[in-house]
C-alpha cells in the first residue's frame, strides 16, 4: 500500500506540473492498472491525512477511469462493441466510479477537520454529490430486472442474490446519509457531520467494490453466456429505463428479435463454461447448475403484451383489486365490470352488459355522464375525478380513456374506490409508511 501511495504522490506532482492524462497513462499504465477501486478510498484517505489537497487528488479520477477501461478491454471484456449494453453499463460504472471517488475524498477531508464551518461546507458539497449518486438506482435496476432473470433461468442464482443485497445496502446508506447530513446542517453539529461523513465513506467504498464485482465478474460472465437475442431484449428495455450517460453517439443495433427469459433454453455449454471468470467457473463446477425449466405459458392463456393469464386467474385478480372497474367501448356501451372482494361501491348487475353508459345512472346525472364520456373519448380531458358518498362511505370515482398501443382511444373506464379508511386515518397511515 505504501508503494502505491508514493506512486500516486509522484503522479500528482506530474499533474501539478501540467502533464496530461494521456501522457501519464502511457508512463504509469502497468503499475496503476494494479490499483483496484476497492483500494482507492484507503489510499486517498491517507493522502489527505498527509496534507494533499482534495482539489489535487480529484485530478487522479480521470486517469484511473481511463486505465480501468483499458484493462477491461484488454482482458475480461475484449471485443465488446461500442453501444452494446455491456459497453454502456461499463461506461455507467466509469461515471459512478468517478462520483464515488469524489465523495470519498470529501468524506476523508470532513473526517480530518475540527472546524465546524468547514465541515458543514464540505457536507453541503457532499449532499450535492450524493444527489447525483442516487441515480445509481437506475443502473442497479437494469442489472436487477434485465440481467439477473437470464442468469436465474440458467440456474445461476447466487450471484444475483449477493449483488442485489449489496446494491440495496448502497441505496439504503445513500438515504441514511442524506437524513444525517440534513440534521447536521440544521443543528450545526460537528458530531453529526462526522457521522454523515462515515456513512459517505462506506458508500464510496461499497460502490467501488460493486463496480469491481460487476466489471470483473458479472459482465464477463453474462457476456459469455447470453446470445444476441437476449442482449436485444436488455438493450430495448434498458432504453425504456434510461441511462446515466449520454448514449446518443453510440449506435448498436441487434440483428435478431429479442427473446425474454421465459423463451430461452436455459443451458450452459462446456464452451461457455470455459469462458467464464475463474471465480464463477469454480463455483458452478463445484455446486452444479440446475436450470429453471418452469414453463410459464400455458394452453388457453390470454396472451398480453406484458405476460400471460388465464380466465380463472384474470377473474380472481379483478376480485382482488381494491377498485371496481366498469369498461365501456367507444360506442358508450358497457362491455364488462368487476366486483372487488374489499368493498362494494355502486350496485351493478350483469344486466348492464350492452347497456348505454349514461343509462346506468339516474336521469339527473345523465347530462353529466354524457358530457364526461364525450370529453374523455374525444381526448379533450386526460381524465376526470369525482368524490361522492354511498351511505357513510367516501367514494372516489376516476374516469379515464382506454387506449390501444397506437394511442387510439378505444373506450372509457370508470374506477370506483372506497377511500373512507384513508381519509379517516391520514395521520396513522403517514406513521406506517415504509420507505422500501
């Protein structure tokens, strides 16, 4: 560790003299490639203790990111096309690594000052940095929701569970840091500021460790296992979730149709096994692989764009909702309604099927019902909300358009929900809110 600290000091002197990142990259490539993200917070903390300015250490971030990418390209992830999901995820990690390093630097500076004013100023800077870092949830969501299901289908479940647990710890600690920082700034307390700084150092370290695990283990594993149809799905779905970086200049287009996890044959071939990182290969060879062969699609299923369901499941699902639904088509004719197991809103019977929507209400409300239906079906209003009473119960009625995938309005839905318990127990509900 001492040798690496002295190396970074010498690089800082070169940067101070005006040397460029590209020049230093060539001169120190071999040695710096051995400095992992896990070690960085400890090295930088020691540099701050020795009096090196944070502003100077920040200059190292770009150099380390550049070298880390080169190391990956030359070994674990050689041949990945620009714009491929793995390439974009690695680029996101580069952005995250830089933010985490900066946070760790300021946290170290905070922990080494006894000046309250300086500590609080540093803490304010750190809250801005963690505001950016909270976007890490977008990165983790792509990994958790798009990559992990394909691994689990192949019987590889340990890696997803461990990584998700660690990712979740980061999200929780980011929340705790913010709460602690706000208290420290409001109360002007050095002790609280240092507690926030300690949490920030943990965040910096843990994000670095996760980046290392993703880039060195997870991405090489999935790059070896997944075919182009799987990456096509991950690419299209990732674009819906969003990226932490600007991806407009990267043009990767899959040449095959996407395949979702339930569509693949969950096998790991000997050739694929041979390409896996040693850590993963050893685990799989020792524990064996039991693919998930469960068939989710069944005969007589209703095929939806978002999954499958049969008639019995659909009717049970509708009964389990805390709302009652009435759907009328664009001709104002009732096509179906649901009954909730939780409450009864308005009385409805099967005799209303095919009935004009306005005739399902008393004559005094007929003009209003016609007007609302016309506003919704014409697109004049995005939705309408009404509140009413049924006995001693307070009912919310939401009327909204039903559209097809092309955005064409094909009908109108009336959602009826009993809101009495919420309205009467607002404070109790607020107390029971869990931040997940």
